[in-house]
């Protein structure tokens, strides 16, 4: 930090000494100079401007030569008014020009000299002046105007300022004698925001002067930027240059400049020097600076100061050219104003020659073509500045007011006024307040209107050439009274951007969200800082910086970039689709195969295997399976109202017939084997054909469910626009999902019942027993439809329909293959087994015997029961004896400690019941009920000894048949109810506060 400070002051010293180095000839300018430049006249005006900063002893001088144009404009205006025969006729304007010192100690020094009329100031005295001044023209800075304003008010002296408008000076209570020629630049904010919005610059740094003017500008700028979502990355307040450089540099060194490429600059001209130094040390070069032209960028000749502001923009209020002023600048030279030593100094410094009559020594004769027009370098004297234009209007304003006052006095006919036409200064105020006139440029000038709402600004681009020449090039203009964008005209092709940019720079906190994205603000940061998020499914954004995505209509879908909605294609499972064609071919193929199997069975209807497996039920099953295969065709093709209704009805009824037929065949097999025993009551059911009634009964129930479905909420045509992007699927809506699952659930219950019965009969012996095949077929059927549910709900569009069709085909093919494939194999390929002769020659083994593996003889079955000698019987018996002994031990322990607290129980609130022994009656009562149940059991159908010759191959199990199964479950259920009651009471008493509570047990 100390090194930076040292380097800073070294550079500053070099800058000052280089600009103040003068040879011996130049020192003569200071030796013989007077404190002012004056010209005698009937009416005298005072002009105050600041041409240089100098030390007390003038050892170092810092020249601001661009401001000398103000003096030349003043000369031009005075001479033009004096030549005008209609304005102040027979009177001449004189002047006194003073340079304003930069020191605060000497601010009032020249003003007092002017009021005193001499080279020294003597308050309340007039020296060496025939006439007293009538008005002051000042424009160096608002601070200077404010400082001398209080003193001029004592003399009621009008002060007309030609500098930038300052709101502080517009306070008439504090400065009643001050008039500003510059309009209020309230519309400058609108012009700047228009430029920012045009180039998309939404992230800016603002440098303002640390005063009232800067704060008001900042407030107005923030209001306009908020409307257009332009954010401020940093606001830096620049201290006054009058402060010590060291403290200024330390204050600015604490700034952390954010990475914004656009910087806005507004304030007093002196702050430009500070910003240039900050730009040099903190690498803010290569930024786009936007500033007001009130600063007159080229005023400050500080060793190519424009290096920091190359490519910057300034706003110059559009003004008309003053007629004749350009010609005046081309022809003017110091010999025309020999008393103006400033002009001689300027001419000698920039042309390296001495004009005629110069008081600055003799360097060399100037050429005949030497003029301000031929001057090259950083200073452009030929371009009219704002301040010079306002000075021109200010002098004319005073001249018009003087003319009006004199006309009024002459009209009153006072002889004294005719001899002494000079009016006192205070008589000018009423006329200045209401003054309106049109200048020679054709512009209406009014001091009564301070705001300029409809101003037009020229946008100038600062260009710094390698030779050191800096120019302001007009690249556009903006009418601030027009809506944003409409009043801006700019030629981007001729704009020179700062070093480091080959195209239009960007200055944003976050990169723009392109089409297909929306922006989400970042928490705790300005609105310009956001994150880009892809639009959700089914939404688009077709422009940048979208805050919300737009949902596509139902018949459209977003493209992959989510920037455009495209028309969806209408789709369904058509026969032309590969999937639809494959399923249709499979359906027809299986239907033909089923018809072929039916033909085989009809042809061999008298064969043993067909007759043994109930050929009538086989025919029904084959016909129902053929319909099941064909009903899948209803799901393929463009849906209509008829197919939507027939799909589910045909599917439900057809499969119900098929599954109920399987159930009837399974029951028939079971009844057939149960009826073979002597005295079995199942024989009558088998002979009467009772199993065949299962088919119509089950089918009737399914028909009733379907009728209720169609009567309440039948299926209908619907569209599915969400399953697959880019497609609208025409589907059959099931209407009532509950009814659909009732139909499917009923079908599943039939299949589960068929599987259960077939599984229990799978081991029944017989040559043509199809119980095993029925078991496997129903198992496959159930597996298909159990798998169908999750797959169906996870599918979308055409896949959902294909899954249902595939499940129909797979389950139907499973029934067809598992039940009829073995039979067709025997009928067609092994006809020798399709005969009852082998079955008639075989002898059935008695009940107490079983066949050997070769089926050549019957072996006696082993009688078995649960004996003590068995590995399982012995552990069970030991466990019973062990638990009995443990129970007896616990009983003995309680008898021994019968008087202890835990044995006697709590006995607190229920003491009376406990003393009376009421709980003890629970035991005989509950036991008596169980005894009654057991007596009824024994009286109706008591247990008896029975044998089980089928459960285990090669064994006859001797067991106790329970007689009445109902009575057994009644006894067991009563016992369970007692256990449940005990658990409930103990659970409710588990938290009773007693030491010996048992409820937790």
C-alpha cells in the first residue's frame, strides 16, 4: 500500500511539473501580468472562469485550456451585441475577466477586486472604474457560484451561471440573485437508461460526486433503472478534489470494483481526475464509461487522460450552432486582444511561436495560416461546448434585460436617466425572472422554465488516437421525451469500443436465459442476478429473459429446445404398426390352433383320453379360448364406441367361461376320486352332473357385474395427450375403474379357486388324471394376470393396450398349451396310450397296499402314528413333562411365599371384591362353558379312530378323526376369545402404579 501511495504522488508530481515547465520567456507572462482583463464600456459585465490551478507562488501551474473557449465565446458575444443596432443602441458593453483561484482561501479575492474596480479589493469602494458593473457571469463550478452568491446578494448583483445545472443553486430563498442558464438535466437519466437498455447492459457501476447534485442524480437514475430491471453493482461517491490527495486515494483504494463492464460517471469536472487515477491503479481501464458532457472531457490535459476513457459515451444536449462563431474561431488571434495575456500564453504554448505584440517573449514568428483550426492535440477548440453555448445565451439574457430596463426608463421621460443610462443592478431582477427571447441560433431561451423534459441529447463516442489526439464523435441521438427505444437512434458501426473489446461488450450479472429456459432470482441478490432453469415438461419459452414458461395446448407439444409448440400426431395401436400386426397375427394364429385342437378332439371324441377328461367340458373350454383369442382383435385398430364396450365385456365374459370350465373340470376330477370309495356321498353329485352348473352360475355372476358396469359408467372413447410427447393417443377409457377391477378380481378369484382345487387333487392316481395339468395351467394363468397389474400401470400409450392384449394371449395360450398339449401329443403321436385296454388289464391295489416303482406288484403299507420312539415324538413328550415340572415348581414357590406382597397382589381399590373372592368365580364359569361345548361335541359327532391312506405314499396313518370339525373350531374359538380377553385386560392395566403389578406379564 505504501508503494502504491508513493507511486501515485510521483506520477502526480510529474504530471504537474510537466504541464508547468516554462522557459525563461514564459516566466515573463507572469511577471508583467495583471489580475484581470478589462475593456471599457457603458455597461460593464464581469466574467469569472478557471483556466488553471496554481500554487501560491506560481511555481507549478496546471492549465485547463479547453475552458479558454469560454473567454473566446464571451468576446464573440460582446462584439456581436455591440454591433447590433437594435439591442442597446448607442451603448457599448464592457467587461472585466478574472481567473478564479482554486484555493478556498482566495475564492472571494477576485470577486472583491471586481466589485472594487481595481487591482486590490477595497470593500464599499470603487477604484479606477468609471462605471460600476451591472451583472456577473460565472460558470467555473456550482461551489464557486454558491460561495460568491452570498456576497453578491449584499449588492443585489445578478449572477448568471453558464455551468451545469445544480439543484442547490435553484433555491431562491438562499440564492435570490442567481440565475442558471443551463436547464435541469432531469431527462439525462432517461437518455442514459435508453442507451443501457439498447445494448442490454443490466449490471453497472455508478460513480457520483459526493454532494447534493450527485445524490439527486442517483435517486432519479435508480428509479428509471428499477423500471427496466437494471441493477447497480456498486455505487461509489467521489470526494472533492480540494481534499488532500492522500486521503482521497486512501478512500478510493478501499473500493472493490465488481466485474461490471459499464461504469456511469456523474459529478463535478474535478472528479474526472480522481477517476482517471483510480482507473490507472485499479485496472478499470477497458470499461465502457457513460457520462454527461457537462464535464467537457477534453478540458483536462493530464498526459493523455483519455487513455482511461477511450470508447466511452457522453451525452451532449443537442444545440444549434451559433451563427458566425466558427468563422470567428478560425480568424481570431492574440494580436486582436493584446491585453489578454492568457491568449498569448495559449498561443505560444501550442504553436511554439510568439504572436505580434506578445508579452511572453520572442520565440519565433507565427505563420500566416496559424489559427485555432489548424491546432492538433488533445484540445478541440473548434467544437462548441455546452458551457460556451450557455455563456453566449447568458450574456444575451443580460443584454436583453438591460435593453428592457432602459426602454422603460426612457419611456418614463426622466432627464437624469437619459444622461446616465446605467441602471442599478437590482432593477434587473424582475426582468430576469420572466425573461424570454429567441437567440440568433433560433432557440427559445427562458429563465422561468428550469426543467427540460423534452430535451434531445447527442450521443458522443470518445476516441483516443495513437498520436494523442482525442475526439468526440457523434454516434447517435436520443429524444428523452419519447418512449424507451423509440427515441434512440444510434449507428453501432462507427462506435469505437474500449481496448479489449472487438464487439459490443456485455455487462450482466447473469447470462441471459435463452428460449426454453426461465429465470429464477438468486436469493439475497439483485433482480439482475438469476439462475436459468429449463422449462418443465409440456411448457415452452420462446423469448429470452422469460420469467414464466407457457404451457402448450393439449394438441401440441414442445420441441426438444422447448422454444416452440408443435402439433401432436394422432396415434393408436393400429394393424399397420409392427406391434399391432404381430399381436393380430398371434391372435389369429392361436385362434386357428384352438380350432385345430377342437377338430382333433371332435374327431377322436370316442377315444379314451377325450372321454376320460369330460369331452363336453373340453369342447366348451376350447370354444371359450377361441373367443378369448379373437377378442384381443377388438383392442387393435382405431377405437370407437362399439369396440370400447365390446373390449371389456367380451374379455370378462369369455375368460369367465374358460376359467369356470377349468374349475368345473377340476371339481369333476376330485369328485371322481372321492366317489370311488364305498359309501361315499360324492357319487350322487358326480352322477347328477352338478359340476357342470359351475359354468353358467359363474358366468351369470360375471354378466351381472358387466351389466352393472355398463349401466353406471360404461367405457367411452378418450384421448391421452400426456403419455408420450408428440402424440395424442386415442384410447378406450374404462369409465369406472372400480367396475373394471371388480370384473378382473372376480376372474382372479375363479382362477385362484381352480388352482387351489387342482393343487389338492394333483396326486390322485389315475391313468388320465389331468389334475396336474390343470394345476400348472391355472398357476400360469394367475401368474400372467398378477404380472399384468404392475406392468399395465407402468405402461403408457400404445404400450398399455399392447400389455393387455399380450396378457390375454399369454393366459389363453397357457390354458390351451398346459391342458391340451399333452392330450394332443397322446392322440396324435402316441395313439397306443390312448386306450382303456391297458387300464382294464391293470389291477388296483387295495387300500392297505401300494404299487412298487415298476408297478408290478402291491406292497403292504406301513401303519404309522406319532409314537414316543419317533424322533419328533420324543422331544415333544420331553417338552410336555418339562413344562409340567416347571409349572409345579412355580406353584410350590407361590405356596411357600403365599403371605408376601407379590403373592397377595396389590389389593388396593378393589379390596372388597378381592376379599370376597369374586374373581375366583371366573374359573368355574369359563370352564363350565367349555365343558358344555365339549358335551355337545361328544353328543353329536364325537371323535373316532380313522386312517389316512393317501397323505403319505406307502403308509397308512392312524389318527383321530375329529368327527365334527365345526365343534372342534367352536372349542378352539372359545379358547381364543378367553386368551384375547385376558390380553386386553392385562394391556389396559399395564401402567397401573403398583409395586407388584402383573399386567406386564
